[in-house]
């Protein structure tokens, strides 16, 4: 079929999924397990797929980087077509996505899961110094091993850890890097020679109050200097200096801090292709209903994962819960029915407070605690060895062999009674 508006040939699919990351692949797998005959296309330009929750463990010397990388082709579900192109634009008025090569792909329903933009350039000087001069970040596959190298080589001095304004993916990850580094230094007799600072642009250590007491015990144990309202704005790696905009009440000032190593969590925002589209809300995110994941203005569009406007923690655990809900509700739409699966905002953040122990935070909308396991087995508000075992040994195979294959262990969607 041809597009009258552009004269460029286009293909029409039952469902087009933009994004072949955790959310997109899981949604495709869930769809095709429910309806194998469905015509599904996945638009994703990258040839590698990454288990990003593992990068914190790489930076802490627990995992090797290679274990977090696989071939994307191995996870495209059977029956789906892989369109190996980037998306250049969304055209929801004509039910199309525009590819970087100029082609248009049409759909009956769209699942938009393009992920989040790591805005390294938002910090002056950061792109030029990443990966050298003691400047690192576990938010990049190629840099997480450098984090571990810096931690091992550190013999004392000032170590800085940063967290930008929310929302960011895995808001606990900046702290995880802090705790695992400090634990290594403590075990190796280095911490006494270290001045460790955590610079958080927000005003809270963690957004769900039930988990804060356990985390504060580790802040005290490691002697971390907490700096709230402190946002990294500039860095000079060669000069080993970082500048922070510090906000106290109505007063803002720029404060310079020298460092021997610095772990940076970059500022983050919705992808440019989303922010410039009709799918975006005022803040640039895909404007969806937080319960059904259905777009508020385009009913045949669904959004999930890090780019969605849902006010949940942006984690792989959230995507694991969202994917089957999106699959159910897309099929409802295609059948002419109202969406009947609902999302409660579930997200999980296994906070690696030391090697061998984790505070297993699980919560939903409004900070409501949503534990998977009974308290006698894993009390998520306290450090747990069993939670560490879950993170280290169980969650990676669940990701590769269950979530990305449409096996919805502990992730079956809640269906409304009226459906």
C-alpha cells in the first residue's frame, strides 16, 4: 500500500512496537504468546541487547560486563518482524511511524517503548572527560568496568557520587554505586583515608520513607557526607574539579569540589523523537493513562517503559509488569473492547548496600509498598542476604529466559472484573 501524503511505500502491521529494549521485547513476546497469528513489527536499530540492571554489579566487581550483553536477534520473538532502523518521527494522526530512511510503517496499534535519553551533554565538559581522569558512570556498558577499576585503584582522597533531578532510570543506581564502592574500601582498609560525598539534586535519600532508615544506617557506617539540593552542572576532568549548583531555600550558588574519582548519573529526559511529537505531554513523555497505559488522545497508541508518563520508578521490574498489561490492552483495542488490564505502578529497586546484602525496595503508585514475598522470607525494609541471592543469581535468568520470552512469572496482569 502507498502513502498518499508522501508517495513513499509503507507497510501496515497489526501492531508496531517502537523500541527493542526490555519493555519492547517483553511486550512483543507477551502479545505473540497470547495471539501467535498477530502481525507484529519491532523497530529497533541496535544489534546488541543489554541487561542494564547488571551494570551496577559490573561497577562493583560482581558481574563481568560480557554477561550483560547478548545479540538482539536472539530475543526478537518468533513471528515478529525486526525492522532494523531508527524512528525519526511519530505520525499518530495517520497511524504511522517514520523511519530514519524515510520509509513509513503503518499500524492498527502502536506500542511506544523507545526508552530514555541519557543527556550527558547537559553537564558542561562531561562528554569530553567520560572514561578518563577518574570520571565514570555505571549508566554506560563500556564505562561500568572503568568504575570497578577506579574503585580498586582508589587509595584515598575525595570520591564524589552524583544524582540528577528525577525522573531517571533506576533512581537507586547512583546510591548502589556509592554503597558498593564504600563497602569495597571498608573491607580493604581504604575507607578511613577517603572523603566520600553524595550529591543529590533532590531533597530525599529515597522517595519511599520505609526504606530510608536502613539506607541511613549505611550512610553513617560509611561516613558519607550527604549533600541535598546539589546538582552537577560542570566538570573539568583534567583539573579534577566538579561544579555543583547548590540550592538552599531561594538561594542558589555554584560550589566547586575537587575529586580523585567521581561516579556520575547523567541528567535524563524523554527521547527527542518523543518530545517533538504529538504523543508527548507537556513534560515530553508519552502521554498515557497510568493504569491502562493507553494514550490519552490516540486510543490505538500505548506507551510503556522509561519513556512513558506513568509516575512509577523507571526500572526493568516496572517494564516486566507493564508489558503483559500493554499486551492485554492492545488486544482489547484490536477487538473493539475497552482496556481491561490495570497497572498499579509497581517498580523494584534492589539497593545493594554492601556486597552480599540488599535492601529490596518494591513499591507502587504513591509509595505504596508492594512486596512480592512474605515479610518472614524477605523484609524489603531491611538488608537481606536472600535478596542479594535473588539479585545476583535469580533475576538475570528471569530477565533473559522469562521476561523477554513472554513467560510472565509473578507478572500476570490484573484484569478488571467487568471484562
